[in-house]
């Protein structure tokens, strides 16, 4: 029995000795190298070293994947250059949308201001009321003063609502630059004459005829631009000027109905109104080109320039009040005949220069021509249905269509066709 047991070798340990207590859980590979050494310790030192190295690499890769990233959880944040490009793209889209909104808003306000000014001015000059009628010369002065106040408020807003900054800007740009300020005296005097002529024109012409005829300022502006600014006009622009003159000639073609309405509803004559419109067109063209030349030569803002224009305009306007209406003012007062309608006319006239400045800044010539054409159509319809001082004829419609076509054609800027890229 002893020989048999010796051959068989050492006896197996008993089952009770193998499990004296609770079994220990093996350690994970990712938590350290102890578990790796315990499981692979019998394979030799070389294999154990390799296993330990692979465990360390596995822990490093897991640590890299699990490292917290700033921004969105679980996603890598883009580089700073990409983020800056995204912000710039979003800001450019927002600026583009804002610019488009301001463009159409300014054009809508231009249509409203032009149409309502012509109609209310015509209605106020032909309305028969008790007592004296308001003086157009005083209305021009009040409009200039309101325009100065509006421009001062805009400069105050641009200077971050600081009275000290506003005072410094006005002092530096107006008082410290007397020669630059005096340059605005010439266009200011011409604008004052033009504003008084518009009252004379609308006292003798219906709103539709006035609106179409007044578009001759496109012709005068183009001629003064060529002579004073050496601007070159294209073929489409010269063609539009020819069409414009033809359309205005058709509109002014005499008819029995227009002469009858003129005698019934106006104290003056058609000829006086026409001469007033033509003079206003020439004065508008010259003053506009002169003002554009001054703006290009200096870096002052449009609002500062309008303050200077309003200052000289109020002075010239007061001189006109004293010369032409001094006796009436001394007898019945400066604000004689003023009512709610008169104040609406004055406010609309003061708003005109500011709206045109906004259109020049945000819109282009084509959209401005669209606004002018829409204003002509609205003035014709309201003059016929509401004021009832205008009976349209086929010749008038033909001339109006030609004038609207010329307005669009003058602002048309054909883009040169690009050369096709060769493959």
C-alpha cells in the first residue's frame, strides 16, 4: 500500500482546505497590472512584461477617449479659427438681412412721404376755409427748423446719447470749420427757392400732372452731373432721357378737360404751374449735384451736412418771409392759417430730406425708380378718386407710362457678361 501511494505522487488537498472563505474577485485589466501579473505569472517573465505593457496602453487609450472635452459632452470642440469663421458667417447673414429690411423700409417710407406730401400740399392749397390761408414761406422756414432738430437728434444718437460728445461734434464740425460750412450756403439757398416753388406749382397743377412733370429733375440732374462731375452716361441712360422728355411732353399736352379743371379748382393758370415745376427741376438738379460734390470732397456725415443746410435754409427762408409776406405776418402773425393739415404738410416736407438720405445710403437707383413710379400711380389714382381735380386721358396715360419706363431705364446698370472659364 505504501508503494502504491508513493507512485501516485502527493495527494490532492482536501475540498475543505481549498475554500476556507469567500472567493476573491480578480482585479480588472484596466485598473492596474496586478491582475495581469497574477493570471499570467506562470507563462514567464517576458510574457508578463508584454501583458503589463498592453494593459498600460489600453488604459492610456481609454483615458484619452474618456477625457472630458469643453463644449458639448462627448464631442470635440472645433478649433478657434473654425469657430471665428462661423461667427463671422452668422454675423454677415444677419447684417445682410438687416440691410435688406432697411432698404425696403426706406423705400416704403419714400413712397409714403412723396405721395402724401404732394396730395396734402395740393389739398391744403386748394381747400377753401374761413380766414386767411397759411403762408407757404413760413411753412418752408418751419420745415427747415424741424429738419435741424431731427438731424441733431440723429447725431446725438450716433454719439451714444452723450450731450458732451454732441456738443464737441457740433463745435468741431460746424463752428471750427467756417469755410466748409459756408459751402452749403449756395445749395441751401437753391433748395429754399425750390421748396417755395413747389407750393406755387401745386397751387396751379393737379397732383398727377405735377408728379409726372417733376420727374424732369432726372434730366437736369444728369446734365449737371455730366458738366460738373464729369460723369459719363451710358447708352441706356441717354435713351431714358429722350423717353423722359417725350413722356413729359405727352403729359403736358393740352386738353379741354384739364383746362376746365384748372379754371374751376385753381386760382392760377396751368402755365404758371408749369414754369414753377420746370424752375424747381433745374434748381433741384443743380443743388443735388453740388451737394453730392461737397459730400465726396469731405468726410462729414450726411446729418451734419443737413444741419448746415437747414441753418442757411432757415435764414434764407426768413428773408423770403420778410420780403414777400412781411405785411401779412405783421398783420395776422407768423402762424396765420395754420391747422392740423398744415402741420402735416410741414412735417412731411421736413421728413423728405431725411428719407432721401436714407434711400441713398441703403437702396439703389432701380428700387428708387420703383418707388417714384409707384408714387406717380398712387398720386394719379387719389387725385382722380379723392381730390377729383384730375380727369386722365389716353395721352396722359401714354406719357405717364413713358416717364415710368424712363425712370427704370435710367437706373438700369447692365452687368458685363463674364468670359466662360475654359476647362
